[in-house]
C-alpha cells in the first residue's frame, strides 16, 4: 500500500461521513490495465468530484487540476501526492486592462479596439490570442486578439456577430466614444501539460478530466472543451494522436463517468457514480487527425460528439432548472411495473429516459397541459408544507394518525436526549462549516460567469473546513474537560494512577470518548431529521378538513393515471420500442389510495378492463425510491440550510 492508497482510504472515510449513500455502477467497464482517460461530468461538486472517482476505481488516477488549486497549501499537498497534473488556466490570470477602450463606427467595420485618450498599454499588456472582455451596458463582448497595432489600437480575430452589431447600434455615438473598462485574459500555451499527460498515458497510467472545465451548479452540460479530444490525441507539444501513430501498441481508452447527486451541497445526501462503456480511438481517426486542416478538426469534433453522447448515457441533465424539476416530478409520480425496489442508479436511469422523452415532446399540447397540472400540484404541496412521498400518509384515519404522532413524538424525545451531548459537541463544527462554505459560495459566484448559486463549492468547503475544525474543536473541548476534571474534581478520577495524569486524560477524551459520542450522533441526527419530517402529514391528517386531504390525494392519483397514459403514448417513439418493451411498459390502473370513486369512471373502459387484475401495491414499492428525494418537494429543490 503506497501513499496514494492511504489517501484513498482517507477520502473513502470522509465521503462515508458526508454522504448517506453512494451507489457505484458499471465498474466492470474500467479497463484493468493500459492507458485510460476518465471523462467525468457534470462537474457539480468541485473537489468532491475527484474524490468520488478516486474512491470508486482501483486505478491510480492523475487528475488535471487547475494550477490555482495546486498552489493552495492543503489542496495542493493532496493533489501532488495523488500525482495531479497542473493546468494553468487563462481565466485565473485575468486582469483589468489599463485605461478605457471604445468601439467607433469605423472600428466596427475593421474589427479594431481603440484606446480612449491614449490611456491604454496594449503593447505591454496584450499578446496575440489574448481575450479582451468588456461590456456595453448589459451586453457582454469577448473577443480574441489577432494583431496589436500599437498601444492604442488592436485588431480582433473574429468579425463582430450580427447580434453584437445590433447591440452596438442601440447606443449613441457619445456613449460608445466615452469608453468602457475591460479585462485581459492571456493566452496560455498548454504544451507542458500535454507532455505530462502523454507521459502518463505512455506508462499505461490513467488520467481524469472534467471536460466542462471548472465546476458549476447548472442542470445542463457546459460546452465540452476540445482538450478531451486533444489529450487523447496529442504527443509532446502536438497531439496524442501522433503518440498513438508513433506507438502502435498504445491503445488509449476513454471511459465516460457520470456523477448524479441528490442535493450535492447538503450533508448526509446521496450520490450515484456511473461508469459507461469504454470508448476506443480508431486508427482512421488517428490518420485523419494527422492530415491536419479540415480533417484534423473533423476528427476532433467527431470524438467530442462520441464523448458527449456517452456522457449523456451516464448522467442526468436538462436544458434548464425548471425542466429538471418538472421531470423529477413526473418521475416520482410514475410507477414502474416491477416488484423490486428501485436503486439509486435505477432512479437516475429512469430520470434520464424522462429527460429524453420530455425534451422531444415538450411542445405537445398534452405534455404542456400535464406539466401545468404538475406545477399546480407542487404549489399545493408547498402550501401544505409536505412532500409528494408523504401524501399517502395523510390517508389514514384521525385516530391512527394521533397514535402514530404520539409514538413518534415520544421516539423523537428519546432520540433527542440520547443525541443531545453529541449535538452540543458538534454544534461549533456545524456552525463554522456552514458560515464559511456559504461565504465561499458567494465568492465563487461573484467570480464566475457560469454558476447559478455557487452550490458546487459548498460541499468542498464543508469538507475542507471540517478537516481543520473537527480536530481543533475536539482538542479544545477535550482540553476544557480535562481542565475541569483537574481543577474541580475533589477526588481521584480513577483508581488507576496513570489515568489520573492530565495528559493521559486529555488523550483519552480526545481520541476515544469524544469520537464515541459525536460519531454515532451524526447518524442518529440523520434519523431524527427523517422522524421530524414525517410528523407534518400526520398533523394534517388530524387537524386538516378531510375534504382538502381527499382533494390532494385525488389530484395526485389522477396525475399518476394521466401521466402513465401519456408516457404509454409517447414513450415507445421517444426511447425506442425495444427499450420500452423491456424496461418501461406499465399498466394504467386505479391507484390504491384513490379517494373519489366517481372519477374512476372517466378513465377509458378498455384501459380499466385491461388492468382489472393489475397489482395495486406499486405505490408501496415506488415510495421507497421517492424517499431518496425526501429533501425535495415533488418538483422543487428547497434550500433548507
């Protein structure tokens, strides 16, 4: 066991504490030996993402890591020990340019940027291939420099787009001539990085890449960087394709890796890591790439398309947040015709199929109408303060609900008494990690143009801060307890003399007693939270008018039936007849808890006859899967802190 394996054990323990469950699927797709590139997406959890891959494969993976991260004291230490390969990113070197720039009417036609009042220093601050970013009111420009004339004039590589020209035409000449601030992102030659990558691959090693670049918290992929194709095809300062041509025995495989998180920023959440089938780079691709020009670009583009398609088969993405919420809602309402419970991986797989079908048929009138009803149902759930999987618990009688509520309150009280010492000891850790992680999320959001709320860095900072705060807090608490025993105890702590030594007592408290109290409390508090969340539907069942409860269950049941009928109509054409027949064919039947009998008659008779003897216990089977989203409303990702 080397140092890499020791760090992997440490990471495994950290993830075991942070996540309630991690489900790994497709490990058989990982080549046991030979050069491998792991292409991981989406990059939704900054430093936690590489930890997920490192702990779920036996291969020693060298990740491409931003040099900015490598330069951090603690992160850099672990990155170097894990043989990470540093990447200097232009965005990390961005700085504000001197003076102000403008676009005049003549510069628009010639693609020139002009310094205002001789204030700019283009010759010393800008290089060819640098990117100039500026903003005119709300419209943002990013232009690559092709030529630097002098300190006051430079030329763009690209023509201004029609959208950019239209944006400029909306503003007065005076506004354009007054000038704006600008930022310069230097061009970075990645030759050294590619050399290190190829050396790793030549040795039969493995490399991990996040093709989107930096981490983000969006629901869709960011554009994949061509570096994925380049890394697998660049030799030395050129392309690995040349390495494969020069070394016939070198067979680089690309393994797509999908990461699906259920609340990636929250402590004791769940995650799925999925390895797709390995992609081989064909000899024809190598030959076309070596031809250069159009063939080279086409070869790279085709490889990126293959990678993108493979990543979609192991990840859950959607065009936007609202779409993803609707899809998650539909998936929870849907019941698979299967007696076995759904695993985390099956939940993710089912969601991917829903994404594909919804995106293809979202403009169909039936889909639009059902989507509207799902949103209305979700709004009703929010108004009642319960979640979809809890709706069935409102169907019990008032007497039964009262007994269950009383028993759970007693259980909660008993659990609280047991967990109180651990909660008090852990409170400083929870408070400090929460404050710092939220602050870092705000900083990351301010510095990024792709993040939505900065949630992708929260889990990372919780782990990083906790790695320092946990031992420090326990040390302080152990010291205080030891001092209390030493100064206020009126008799010997124990009959064993060596245990009365303050140093021994401190070590005993720090290494044994506190961990034995706080570690179990982490898992106990998780049960306590689940218990607390289960109280609301019982309270509603006791105090809410029965007609409101019946209406809620009726709406859900009707949605469930209509959703299955809609999926039966569009599903086969959306995902293919063979896959549909094998995995997703369902019977449309009256749910067991349907309260309004007259509405059943509205269902087509043929469907009723077809499903007369269908299994009505699917709700119980599928509710297990919905519990994996128990922190969600049916189509909402509520931030509960």
